[in-house]
């Protein structure tokens, strides 16, 4: 099975967390994309306008996307500490590896 990782942050290049500086100081071996206008975040229903732990950012999320760009698994965290269970992510990847096209996810 071959899989890749892409990190997308709903953050402006010069935003509060200074992602441009962080990436310069801590190079990544995988693509790290900044969704500065929140277009991707909104398109996937992950935009988090306001919450007790969030203001105008993304819900943490994990997506497994097949080779043709179809989302086969999506996990949307309810808060900034909620992450996808690794066993679910691995199961989604296994489904892709075996050619099973069924969508999985929360």
C-alpha cells in the first residue's frame, strides 16, 4: 500500500501562529498547505467559525482520498484535541489498498 500525507492549516502565512516562519525553521518532508482564505476548509465542511476553543479556524480533520480525488474517509473532530482514531484511518487505507471503493468514516 502506498499512501501520502498532506497537512492543510486554515491559517494565514503571517497569522497568529506564524506558519511561514515555523515551516522555514522546521522543514517538512510532506506538503504543508496554508488555506489562507479558508476555501478548502469551508468546501469540506470543516470551517469552525466560533467555539469555546476556536475562532475562524478549522475543525481538526483526517481525510483519506483515493487516487482520483474521491474522499473515502473523513473524520471531523468536535474540538481542537479530537483526532481520528488511528485504527479507523488504517482500515480506510486498507480498503483502498484492496480496491474496495466503499466510503467509510464518521
